[in-house]
C-alpha cells in the first residue's frame, strides 16, 4: 500500500512527526498510538517489579541454599577429621598395648616361668584391634582366639596387621576408595 503525503503549507516540526507516526501506524497496521504516559509508566513498573521479584526470589534461594552447602561441607570435613583423629589414637593404643604385651612376655620368658604366659585376650587394646584383623590368612586365627601370647611370631604378625589397618585408613582418608578384599595381606 502506497501512502502519499500531501503538504498544504507550513506544518511545523511537531506536526510532521505526529503525521509521520499516524502514517507509519497505518502502514504497519498497529494501533499503539493511544497508549499514554501513565499506561507506559504502569507497564514499566510491572515489568520492573517482576524482574526484581525474580531477582529477589533468586537471591533468597541463594541466601538459603548456599550457606547450607557450605555448612554441609564444613560438617563433613569436621567428621572426617574427627574420624581420622580417632583412628590415629586407636593405632597408637594398639602399638602401645602390643609393646607392653611384648615386654610382659619377655619378662615371663626370662624368669622362672611360674604360671602361664601372659595372655592379651581381654586386654582393652587387643579387644579393640580384634574386629579389624584379617578374616583370612594367618592373622584370622586371632579374631576368635581364647589365648594370645606375644611371642616373636605373634608379635610380628600383629604388628603387620596394625600397619595394614593404618595403611587402609590412611588411603581412605586421602580419598582413595577402600579396596574390597578378604584382607589376606
């Protein structure tokens, strides 16, 4: 559709812009010239409020969610550190108990040997170690033993078991997965 503009004299600049707008609206077939400033302000306020509402909801979600994530991470880290400290103390108790049992056995072996050899079954350190001993191999017999005397072969075997357990726990603390096996080492 062609539009012809016929000028009848001096229209002025504002008149020309108004006429150009009407003609352009007629060509594009849109009727948005009736929107006044108040309506435009209202529409701008609605759009702005909805944008701020979305931003507010996003901020509220971030304020709620992110501290929980950080708190969760800190809590897990604290639990890991506490577990690591408990395991370290357990290994130290086992080694101290094993050294004391070795000394008691050597004193008994060097003496007149009156009575039975010292038995570590029932001692706190050995009963704490027992569930962690291998289920297969030479050390497996100590899991259900009624008498354990700390002679040299037993001493060596229990010392190696404590070392194996400590190594597994250290690997686990470093983030490596614990190998599932029958603990034959």
